[in-house]
C-alpha cells in the first residue's frame, strides 16, 4: 500500500550525499537527534546519522542492553508517516518471523517503540546495522559501472530477497532502487563501528550539536550550499566528456564485500491487498503502473532490471523528463519503447490512463518519432561493452523488461538463469 501516494516517493539523492534539509525538522516532521541522545527508556544511544529518506532519518545507535550497534530509524511524526511506520513494522515482523536464521537478504527488525520529542511522537524501528547503499557503491565507483561479475553477485543477493518476499511471504516491495538495497558491510572499513573499534558514545556532550557536528546551523547551511554548488559544477564537467572524472584516481572495488540486503518497507504491500495508484520511484517505475493497469510482484522485477542495468553502466536506464507538449509519463513510455520495442497494443490499451497517452493504434499520441536503440546496441555503443558482454546482460534483462507483466520471469526463475551462475 503506497500510504502517502506518489509525491512522497522521491527520486535520486535521498539518503545520499545531499542533506535532508532543515525544512523537514518541524512539527509532524523529523526528530532532531544528537549523538548521546537516549531512546526507549535509555536502552539505545544515538551515535551518528547514517542516512535519511522522505519518511525518516536513520541513526547508528548503540544497544546498551545487548552491547551492539544497531540502526535506528526515526520516523517523521505526522499521522500518515506514523501509520506508514506501523505498516512497515507489520511487514518487517512477518519478514523476521519467516527467516529465523536471517539468511534471506532482507533487513532484520529487532525492536520498535515510540519516542516523544519536540516535533511529536515518532515511531522508531530498530534494525540490524548495515553498510552503504548500492547508490553509494555506484557513486564510489564514479558512475562507471561496477563490472559484470560484481553485478551478477549483487543480482543473486537481491533475487534471493525478492524470491523470499514474493513467493514465501506474498509481499511486493514497490520501491526497489539502489538507495533501498544496502551492502551488509560498509565500503570504507573505518565507517564500520565494529571493524574500526569505535568506542560507543554514551553521554551527550556540550559539543554534540544537531546531527553530531560541532558547527552551528548557519555554518551547516553554508556548507550545504557550497556542496550543492560543487555537485552542480561536477555534473557540468561530466557533460563535458567526463574529462575531470578521467583525471581522478581510479578507485578499486576489490575487497569490498558485495553481500547485500533489501531495506525500506515503508511503501511495501501484501500482494493480495495492493491498491491501485502510483507506486515506485520514477526511474524504476513499471509501465503498467504508469498507464494505471494494476500491478503485482512483477513490478518489483521491472525495478530490479533497471537497477541491474544501473549497476552495470553507472547510469539510470530510463531518465524521463517533461518535454515540450508531453508529460514525464509520456517521455518515460517513449524511452521504454525506444529501448524495448513497441508496447503490444493489448497492453497499451489496458490501463485507466491508456487513452491519455495512446491513440487507437497503440501509438503514443504526442511523441510520434521514436529512435529505436535496443538494449544490446546501447550497451556496446554508449557504454563500451564488448559484444558478448552486452549480449549476455541484454539477454538476461530483456525478458524481465517485458511490457506484459505476466511474461516476466519470477525472482526464482531468474536465480536459475545460467548467466548468473
Ligand atoms: P525512508 O523510508 O525514509 O526512505 P529508509 O529505510 O530507506 O527510509 O532509510 C533511509 C536511509 O538510511 C537509507 O537509504 C540508508 O542510507 C540508511 N539506512 C536505512 N536502514 C539502514 C540500516 N539498517 N543500516 C544502515 N543504514 C541504513
Ligand atoms: Mg528509502
């Protein structure tokens, strides 16, 4: 059930190098935690912020009862967010119950409680501490693609998780994307509190201001602006042919463990109870969702394929934009057809919004001339894959990117694909 509707599913940088901003820290919004803050009657002590999403901030915390580090997800406090968190707890409880050995590559819920703060009552989820997201891995590698053997290893991990969710539990994740798959270990060992021998903070000290930094709010804002400006400049540089990126030192991915787990069940739903309506973050959204034709487990498979492509190339597969006289949805459908061929008429006409986008021949009404650029050719010409590599990856992805949801292979079927093994 996508509780909060489309507007709340963010795209791009959530939880990554940009800050969550200050606006979210208000009544009904985020809780401003500081290192040393205690939760659940003092049991969990906040250490540092790990990430954020549109629903929550997530902190590294120390569990003083069991003497271990955990992740503490502190939800925004407004009613809808609280409800989404309770729903997430329901799903994560089922997930943990069905996987007592914690081997299905889905994050484990350890505890949950409510925390009262100046901005309201925040539902908090305690989960196992995990490492960096796949988005960070892609960026760490300077968006170059991480190599096919690594892609395959990550795909296997994610598919084990998806197969468990879909087949054993009947859960559709509905927001699969690189931010929502976390490596089990951190990329940088010094960021791992256990491997780095980090001594837990147990008291709040005077210098522990908001977010754990020792700088003031206004300094923080200035720093944030400066960082955004730098990000913009480097984006521009990339569009100038990636010269600057070329000049930077290669980073090795050797030695980084690629075991990963699926997180963020804030939008997940039971397969039997899904509501119509928009799900998924834009770039990972399945065609049936765009045209309003309902969705099932196979919508997660679509997002999975988009993610696998992104791991392999460092770039999103579909990045739709609003164009002159057409909407983002139409551009998205056009991009899909340019890569995957024409959508079957039967499918194109099957949604509640079909008539907005397609004419009676099953052609897009407002985008007439499509430039067909199939997956394999894209991989060779744009991303410099060798022919056999491009063919292997394209042959793996194409069936998962079938416009007809029922034709897509299940996670279990993908796991049997020889390309992965
Ligand atoms: P939201 O529902 O607000 O999107 P998520 O569950 O996706 O929240 O968490 C937001 C971010 O916090 C993630 O993208 C990740 O960077 C970080 N995070 C979440 N869970 C963990 C965890 N168990 N260990 C480490 N970091 C985490
Ligand atoms: Mg998230």
